């Protein structure tokens, strides 16, 4: 019982600090007027034509991002999960790379690639075809949709690929034997079975697009339109209209909660138990003459997401003028010296980012480990509620969370604005669900029997934790640490509202530099960020690849 | 070697009374099987004994130590027990030798050499000599099972607890391991609680069986007792196959079912009371219709169905002038065809009144 | 690099000479320097383009070792937003505020957030650089000009006047910065509203103008060729880019160019007041002002500063000015109408 009390006090406190206070203030401010409660802010927000436009833009963006992500993610998943397409490992690796690429970096790189006039691809196009019109214009709604989608489709890919990997070929062959042709099998058996995964991937992609700040800020603003997130951000400009920002945040919050609910339904209804037949084999489908065309199609997608953007970032980092060819006199290390030695904010930002990353990841990993252990082993009364709370921040988009935190922590009793702590809270809240899901999966895979077996033999609870649970959970928790860390170092949408000049982080510096057109320095910082990310990913892979339960065969 | 006594134990999960006033005694050195259908509270009972769960009512005694009561529970690590799990619960990050040696760390006064010697000896006993350095993932199911057994026995526990240890094995291996466990029990003589839902397994392995229903002991006794003298309809039906017929006592030793009168094994029935009888199929004697005339418990009937099972034939017989359909197991000869008229006789000793009503 | 270190050496020498000349003040100077050193740093929120701001900081640090400058560069409007947000949270971080929106200083002064301080040597500055009440002084000035890409057109084809930009042939080829971010642009918009009225911007928006944030960015966009004409932006950033060899040219329209005087002031709550005064004085020395004029292409109020031969003198230009008070009052309107026409 006393154990329950301690856990509950801890969980309740975290909940209050991380969620209840920010969201409570958010809700309250959105209805508070000079003379008590009012709906005036909502009226202001929803009658303002510009704001309504932003809302509509977000709907359009999110919907299309969902569709394009499905169009890209599903075929890629099928090709790598089911066919004999060459280079499956490579494609999976590239999808992973696109998954961890900060979308705002991608958007920024695509400005250099497909700006309608100077964009490298357009220059090339014009010099090859002699056309006067650009091939692509990134500063448009379709451009924005494309950019967001190439970094969002991995959500669909993951859902679909994992589902396909679970469907035994028998199920399809059973239909084939009954006389169904290939297409019929795909339509009547395979598709219905992956449909929940598709729908759920679609919803995840939509959610990403709803919450994204960086890419719209980089691509939509120059094109002269707003989305909800950029609009909320600009409501903070002086004189700040925090109440309106709060009121404008609420629909985003509700939409997210609603969509997640729908996703749960979709996944829940057709039980995955039916899909999880473990005996069945999965046979690969020969593509025949289509093997290489299919590979090229995949690589073309990945070129958009990885090769081209990374290439242009690398080029800009070493070039005096990024739009010009990399000739000898255009080559320079000046961007590096400027970024690291002349621009004072960079070093502080890198230090802040690493500090926050490590701190959040450590605190977060410990928290998710404790929470998921407690819920998995049902150590306290109401453990289901603990699990629910740990996952709850999923419904709060970064910008909305930031508005809430800003309101809650710029006033007594807790004035955290201006310190790294407010960013820490934002990151911890935002990354908690990801970390929790990972830790939960880890403990789920460690049956309680393994611990009980040691207890009866005479080992105490703590000793078992140290000698049995910890070694088995280690890699999973390291992975949780890494996921949180990656999430933190790329975070922009909450940071952009919460930083102060003395608490800048890398993403914010990049964004600042973008507003000033300092392409070289951005590219350098972007490369640093990618380097950090990939080093961490390598760590996860090492952690999960070795000495994980069941791989020692 | 102490025994275990469970005194009216109760444990609830929300609305479900998983264990509900359960009392049981395991004698020193005895192997007692806890037998019952899925969800009847076997695992819960075992985990109560192991100390993973605290009872809401009742006590658990081992020898003269009270290990569990609602007021205090001795934690599992201080109960001097060992347990074998359905999943084996072998630690995947430790070798076979490390797994087996683990419990010895908590035995005071054992040198490293002693421990290694004991592990080696134990592995030899379970026929796993030479597998010390393997990881559990590198063993077959049966070998993993043996490691689990070795790990539990090597600490020489006062009490050994097993929760369906064989249910993950295929049929042949299961058969083999039954005898293996029985052999080890005879070698080491631990007081043992063995959970299973397989009555054949319980009968082969145990000294006594406790049949559980809905968190209570329905009946405890030797396999012979339970088979021949079931006290409740539930036990009668759960242990082996049986015919149960409902009737009314018309005399202290006679039960009526419609027109039929059956003499029964006892003579202490309350005339007028409702009584259920259990009659094992192989205790029905079949013969030519004429042969059955006269005498106690002799009836006529018609063969409704017959299935040849090799060493016996399984008949379904409709009793004449009655709604009664009985199953009978008889020798392959003489054979009766479907539709044939037969005479049947039941020894009064084979008609066991199920005096007690089942716990609801 | 070497150019920079030479400038640096020149400043150090100059500072030493200056120290000899004003030997009479030496006593108070020393005391103040000690106090500044004890404070260790000065926090500078500035809208001066990043490389220039960093250069000024390095010059100061070289002249006064032991006192660091923390540069926080962002757009003028963002600086105001920062300052106000920090005050709301009771954070006292900034010592010296420098933006290109003179209206900000009217607002800050009204809210009693500025300290009264007259930097050494500003007496000789023209009136437009000085606050009557003595709270803020113009550190630098720039004019808004048109910039075009020389690879895309000849000088003859280039637009000559603000009105030329309304020609539909520029559709999809123009870029503007944002008054909601940049004080230079806010001033520009107000000045042109005086000149041509809001209809001018309404018509300009018809040409599907790309929108960037900073007043420094239109010139970089034009250098890259992403757009070929910048409809506004501080001429100093364009000048620097041109100096670096980018294919751009600056046009000073005949109708007049909006003059943007960017004031600087010390906050009333400055955590490092001595360092702030030391730094402010330094930025108004002829040496520092000359560096801004030479390598940054800025205008200043300092009468002794000389300008590069390839830049027009201020008195050769027809200057359009707006008062800080009006800028302050109409700030909201400027942003709102701009967004109305241009979308974001
Ligand atoms: N942790 C738990 N939470 C809630 N109910 C539980 C829990 N564990 C067991 N129960 C319930 O208690 C009852 C007894 O469960 P128990 O596991 O003891 O059954 P069992 O006899 O071992 O069954 P089986 O043969 O299927 O293993 C069941 O109704 C079960 O659903
Ligand atoms: Mg069980």
C-alpha cells in the first residue's frame, strides 16, 4: 500500500507539472476575459478571415500529407516486405534515415533544391530544356505537402511493413487455391488485412502534419499562407495575443485527440490476433522483369528524402554561394569557422541542446522504465491509469504544449520561462509517450516468471531487479533513451515559443539563421544535427541488435 | 522435511474470488497434485504458497512457521521453496550452469567449489552433463525443462512448487518427463505441490490429488479414492468418465429413477431425498438379453451406438422403459451390433451415491 | 580574415590614442572599466545583421579584454517580443537593446524600461539621431533600396522607382521582407504609405511577391537568383553582398528612400549597467562607427565618419523619414494591412 502511495504521489506530481498545469492554463486563458469567463477569444479567432484560412490550410495540408504518405509508404512496405526486390536492407535503412531526419532541415534543403528560380533542380531544368518556367516550385501548397510527406511516409511504411510481415502467405495461398487470381487475392485478402494498418498509418501521418511547425514556417510563409501552427506562433509576436493563441490551440488539441481515438478503433476492431499466426511462412513474390524498375522507383523516392537534400546541405556548407557551382573559388571553410568560432550563439546552443538532450533522455528513460515496470508488473492499484497518463501527451501537439507551458510558467508560483527547465519540461512531456511505448514493449517481453523464479530461489526484489530484470531490459531502455534524445535534439515546434536568447537550442538557431538567410551556417548546423542523430541511431541499433531477448539463437 | 497446511485461504481479484476459503494439507515428503479446470484458482493457490500473493483471509503454515496470513507475508525469497514454471522462466542472459547455480548463491557456507560440484552433479542427474555453457535459447524444449527442474532441485528446497511444468512439451516428451519427475521425487523426497489440469498426469505423478473447483477443494484423496469414491458430481465427471443419473432414494440402500430401481453401495440414504449416482462405464456388465433377467440392478436395453477402440468397445445403451442412456465400456468379445438388444447388470458396489451437492 | 585583424589592430591603436587624449577622464574611466570587468559581460539584443553584430562584439572585446559581449541577433519585432515576454516572466537579461524600429523605443520609454544615458560624443550627431529626452540614440542608419540581380537584367532594364515595381512583368520575380519581423521594413512600409498610399502595396501584392522575414534576406534571395528584384531591404546588407562578389546592384529610387535610423538604448533594469555604458560608448566612437561605415556599408550620425567611394552620400539622397511616435502608433496597422495584402 505504501508503495502505491509513493508511486501515485510521483505520478500525480509529474502529471500536474507536465500536463494539468499547462493545459489547465491554456483552457482557462482561452475563456478568460476582463470580466470573468467569455467566449470572445473563440469568436475573435473563428471570425477572423486570416485565421480561418490558416485552419483550412492545415486541414488541406494534413489530409494530403496523409494520402501522399500512404501512396509512398504502402508500396514501399509491400516491396520490401514481400517481394524479391534487390537492396531491401538498403531501402529499409533509407526509410529509417528519412524517419529520423528533422523535417525542417529537409524543408530548408528543398528551398535550395526547388526554389522556383535559384533552386538547383530548376536551374538544371532550365539549362537542359531551355524552358523559362521552373520545373518545381516548393513555395506552394503542393510543394509543402510533398516535403512534409517525404518525411512522414515512414509512419505508414512501418505500420504496413510490420503487418505484412505478420500475415502468413498461407492466408493468401488459401485464397489462390480457391481460384482467386493474383489481383483478386490482393484485393480480397491482403488489402483488407493491411487496411487497419493503412488507415492507422494515414492517421499518424495526418497527426504529424497537423503538429508540424518548421516546414510550414519555411515554405508556407514565403508563399504567403499560414497554417495553424505558424499562426499560433505569430500570435505571440508583439503585442502578444496569448488568449487568442490559446483559443486557437484548442481545435488542434481536439482534432488530435479525436484522430487518435479513431486510430485506436481502427486498430482495435479487426483483431491483430488473426494476423499474428506464427506458424505460417512468408514467401517472397518474384518481381521478374520488374525487379530493377521497382528498385529505381524506391531509390527515386529516397533521393527526394535523403540523397538530394543531404547533398545540397553538404554543398552549401562548403560553398560561398550555394546556388553557384562548387568551383575552386566557391569552395570555403568559412561557414564552419563562422558557425563555430565567430557566431557566439552556436556553441551555447549546441551545449544547451546536448545538455537538454542528455538530461531529458536520462530523466525520461528512468521515468519510463519505472512507470512501465510498475504498470507491467501491476505493482500498484490503478496501474492502467498510470499507463494512460504516460501515453496521454501524445494528443498534445508541440506548439500547443508550448503555449500551455508558456502561460503556466511565466507566472508565479513557478516562473521557469527563461531557464532551460521550461524546455526540459516541454521535451520530457513530448517524448514521454515514445519512451514509454518503447520501455513498455521491453518489459512486456520479459515475463514476470523470470523474476519470480529468482525470488523463490532466495533473491530479494532489488537483487532480482539488478541481476535479472536490468540485464534483460538494458538494451530496450537504452533504445528508449536514444529515442528520447533524438526527439529532443530535433525539437522545434515547442522550442520556438519557449526559448529565450540565453536558452537557445540548435533547432531555434537554425530557424533564426533561416529568417536571416544565412544558408551556409544553417547547413553546417544541419550537418551537425544529422551527425548527432545518426550516431544515436547507430547506438540504438547496436543496443537492440545484440543481447536482446530471443536473438541469441 | 515439513509439510504444508493451507487454512481457509481466500484471494479475490476484483469481483472474482480466485481462491475462496481453500483448506488443504500436504503431508511431509508427499507429492500432491492440484487438479482442476482452467480458471479454478490453481495458479493463484500456488502463488499464495510461494508468497507472491498475500491472502485476504486464511493462513499458510509450513511445519511450525506461519508463512502467510492477512497480517504478514514472508517474502518468497525467505520461504526456502523452489518453483518450476510453465514457461520454465530460464534467464536467457545466463548459461545453463549459471541458471542452475543461481539459487546456491543464497545458501550460506557453500564454497565456490561446492557450488560447482553440486551444479555438475545435478546436471548429471537430469542428464544434461556437458551442456553447462549453453544458453537456454540453444536448448530444445525438453532440455530447457530439465534445466528448470535442476535449478529448482539443486537448492534442496523444503517445498517444491510446479505450475503445469509439462504443458509446453509434446505428447511423447510429456509422457517421458512424468516418469522423470516422479523418479526425481522419489530420489529427493521433497514436499511437492504440483499444479496440472491433466488428470492422467495427476494420477501418474502424485501421491494424492486435490480437485479444485471455483477456488475450493472439491475433494482430496488418492487417485483410487477419487476414481472409485467420488463425493461430488463434479469430481466424478472430472476424474475419468462416468454415467451420472439422478434419482430419489426409496430405501436406505435403493434409488429410483423412473421405473428403475438401483441398489447402491451404501445403506445410509435418507428415503425421499434426491440422490445422484455415479456409475463408471466399465462397471456395466453386458450380456445376452435373457441372461440379465432377475437379480438386483439387472436391466434390458438396446445398443444405440458402438465404437471399437482396440482393447475395448465403447457402447451407448438406451435402457428399456426409461429415458436413461448409459455408456458402457466392454471387452471386444462378445460384440453387440447397433440395434441389438442387450441385458445389463450393475454391481451395487459400482453405484456410488454422490451425497454432497457441488459447491456453487 | 586579415582585413578583419587589421581593422581590429587599428581600433586598438585608436582606442589607446583616445585614452591618451582624454587623459583627464582617466580616473573615472578606470573605475568604470573595473566595474564593467567585474560584471564580466554585456548582453546585447540587436537587429544588426549577424556578421556585423559579431564583428562589433569582437572589436569591443579586443578593446576591453575581460568584458564579453553576448550577442543575440534577431529581427527588430522579435527583439521587442523577447524583451516584453521576459519582463512578463520577470527575467532581467538584456542590457542594451538595439532595433531598427524607432517606435519600439517610444514604447519602451513610455513603459519606463529605458535608462537615461547619453553616450560620449553624440552631441555632434544630427537631430534625427537623438531622442529629445535623452534615452536613445541612433547607432546607425540605413536606407531602403531596390536590389536586382545583374545576371538577370541590364541596368537599363532594372526598375528605377518604387512605382516601376508595380509593372506586371515582375510578376513572380519580386521578394519582400516582413514588417512583422523587421523594423527596417516597418519603417519602409510607413514611409511608402506616406508617399504612395496603401494602394501601392495592394498593387504590389498583385505581383505575387515572395515573402521573407529579415530586411537582410531580400538581398540574399536576389543574389541566389531565387527572385531577381528585391522591393525593399537595408542597402547595407546588399552592399556587403555586392562587395563579396555577388551579382547584385542597388537602385536608390528617385522618389526618395526611406531612412531607417536604428536606435540603441540601455535598459532601466540592466543587470550589467557599467558594461552596458562602456559598450554603448564604444559603439558610438568614431572608430566603431567608421568600421560600420567601411566594412558594413552602414550610414551613421557621426560627423567625422567617411564613407566608401562607391556608396552615395546621405546628403545626395532624397530621404523619406517617419517619426518614431507615428511608427509606434501605427505598428499594428502596418502589420495587419501588410498581412491582409500579402497573405502571411
Ligand atoms: N492478476 C489477475 N487479475 C485479475 N484476475 C485474475 C488474475 N490472475 C488470475 N485471475 C483470475 O482468477 C481466477 C483464477 O485464476 P488462476 O490463474 O489461479 O487459474 P488456474 O486454475 O491457474 O487456471 P489455468 O489452468 O488456466 O492456468 C481466474 O478467474 C482468473 O481470471
Ligand atoms: Mg494456471
